[in-house]
């Protein structure tokens, strides 16, 4: 009986832990989509570095994949040592993307949502937003039909 209880609690802990971890790092849902997959640690760092084509100097990274019917979104988060480092990384990214206007990315815009400065760009039929939140730089890729609601939800809920 003791072995069974111990085994039961171990299984219960394994089932609960991913949900708690996912909710701590990223919202459980944004727009009409729910968090389906979360990458953290080395896997997330490897993917973020691959997208940038080089090793970036951030402390932690995580990536969330959201789904809802035929709609999809992806959120990349890079967490830096300081707000200043995050601000500089966000600014560098905006400059590089502006310089690439017409070479993949287009319609770059800067605006505010709930007092948060947000950068927007289109690429391959997808809406992309990126912004700074404290020590984090957050990038959202989303179906254009879900874009407005999803970015607003993300900004409100990002931990």
C-alpha cells in the first residue's frame, strides 16, 4: 500500500508540474489559442540562436507554441540580466529588421498597446510583433486573423 501511494503521488506530481511550469513562463492561452508546447533550457536557446544565426547573450529562453483549431501562434522569450540589456537587444532587432525592409520582412511599424511600445512587421503571410517587458524581449508570430486580440492578450498576461 505504501508503495502504491508513493507511486500515485509521483505520477500526480509529473502530471501537474508541466502545467504549473508552462503557466509560470507563458500564459496558458492567448487570443483563441491555448499553450500546446513549451521549450525551455538548451532546446529553447538553440532554437533562438538558430533563428538569429548566431549565439545571443541572454540568460534564459523559452518558446511557446499555441494552437486553436486551424490557428497557430508561437512566442519566443529571451530573458536578459538587466532591463537595459533587454532594451538594447530589442532596439538592435528593430534596427536590423528595418534595414531588411523588402527582403522578407515588410510593413514595419512601431506603436503602443497599453503603454507598451510594440514593433510590428509582416513576413510570409504572418504577423510578427516584438517588444520588451522588463528583462525580457518577447516575439510573437501569429495568423493575421488572430493578431490584434492575441498581441493584446499576450501583453496583458506575460509574467
